[in-house]
């Protein structure tokens, strides 16, 4: 009976450590620039506003907090260059800037 309790305790401890390790890996795996893409009516409005300001194709819509923005929409313009269109909570353009991943490529 004592061996069974010890086995359960060891397995429980291993599971707890494993879960903690996964939590640390997930939290540590996201950089400060990592943002989660969003969808829904708000994201649709942000996409429409961004495309009205910078025609092209919307690649992603994310929540944002840079430069006083609420939304960030990545848009590939008709010229093939990618920009980040940042919008406030009222879907007004805060700034349009070159996408860091697109800089220096061509």
C-alpha cells in the first residue's frame, strides 16, 4: 500500500512540474511584439477603416497599444509593400508605418 502512495505522489509531482514547464515555455515563447490576431465585428470595422486609408489587402488584424492605437491592421498595398495601419478605438487612423518585416528586403 505504501509503494502505491509513493508512486502516486511521484507521478503527481512529475505532472505538476511538467505543467509548470509548459506554462513557462508558452509565456517565454512570446516576444513583446507577439500579438494575437482577432476576428469579429470590431476587427471587421478595423479592416475596413485600414483599407479605406491604405488600399490593398489586409493580412491580419490585431489588438494594439502602440502610439495610442487600439487596432493594428497589416496591409499589403497595391504597390506590394506592407504597412501597419494603427487605428484608435473609434477606427480613426493614428499612424501608418512600414512593417518591420518588410524593411530592407527590396
